[in-house]
C-alpha cells in the first residue's frame, strides 16, 4: 500500500469508528468520504476530504478538489462523474453528488 493510500485508510477507519470525527490535519473540520469509481480500472475508491456547507441549503455541501495546495488536482478528481456518493456521519443516508465547473462569471454550474 502506498503512503497516500495508507494515510487515507487510517482516516477512513477513524472517521467510521468515531461518528465522522478524526484527528490530525482534519481535526475539527467537516469531513466527508467521497465514493468514486476509477475511470480506467472500474474499481471503487473512497477519499476523505473536507467540505464547505451551503449557507442556506442544509442538503448542499461543496467539496473542493485540492491536493494540499499542490498545483495539480488530486488523483480522485478525474474519477468524478455525474453520480458521486458522499458518506457523512451527520446524515442518515449517503447522498448523491454533482460535479460543478467554474463559469467565467465566477459562479459554478453543473458539468
């Protein structure tokens, strides 16, 4: 297992064992587990990532594809499709996600 996959596995296990709470760099931050399918392998992956809740719509969250400040997108970014499962401990059931892309106006729209 690579170092990144091992780090993810530890955070995923801690998330699930502690009702969505983890320590380390994610401590105190809102966290979700993104379930996505590899575009080449067809394998299911789970990626822990922080999110931003929508100001007025409690069922909407924003997840940003960042790689710890690196100039490249994280590996999971290319796997995102119209159907993306999001696992949160605060909600009774996983929800579906939708990929948004920036428009010139600075607002976002579904891809």
